[in-house]
């Protein structure tokens, strides 16, 4: 599962079980270091994956490309993407490439055949997909070449369900 939105999360299901660390946590994929001189992340580090692929990064890329003004919001871009605005194609594909390169590394390690894309920005997938899939096919290890991608509709209640399932699976670790 690849969660894209205000951050970037990743959950791995291996042998029909959700993989978790010994402490019960997992999914902090957005804090994978990409570029030490990149933008400052909310975690305090510089150049984490999510600083190049989250809502703020998408807005920055659209503004830098001259296809969004300073007052644009991520919801504006989501609406425009849903309407098929071709002006967003290039900045979204570039972000998709960054995301695809990072996910290809995970796929090459775990050998996962399928990725389910979820999150608030799942609606941007048509724009992200070209860069993402190109990066997967360009991976030097072939595990990423044939990955199947499924995009799942998103509702904010899924955050609560995920948190609840984590709490039930590891009582006391989140207190």
C-alpha cells in the first residue's frame, strides 16, 4: 500500500500479513532520505521523500512550472487533475518519477507484485502514473518492471481504521 497525500506512507503485506516493526509501527516511507540538500521536512531532516512528493511539493512544482498561482490550494489542483487539465501533466509526471524511483527500491527488496495506491492524492494518479511507471521500468532490478498498480478510492475515515487496527494489534505501544 502506497499512501499519498500530505505525507507519503507505505505498508507492506507479506504472506497475507501486515509487516510491522517490533514496536508495532511501520510505514514512515516519506522520511526516506532522497537529497540531503533538499527542502526541510516536518521531521527536521532535509530532503525526505515526502518533501518532493507531498501536497506542499505538488503545489510548489505546479507554481514553479507556472501552472498554479500563489493562491492555489491542493484541492484546486485535485479538481483540475480530475477535470484532465493538461497543464498539470509535466509537474505531476516529474513527481511520479521521484516516487517511482523510491518505490522501485522497495519492490526490488520485497519482490511485491502489486502496489495499491491510496490516500487523499489518489485522484492525481493519472498525472503521477507516467513518471512512476517509467521509473519502475527503468529500475536495474527487474522485480519492479512488471508491478501491477491498483488505485483505491479514499475516504478520511481510513486513517482512523488504520490507527485502530494498529492499536488493537499492539496494545500499549501507542499510549
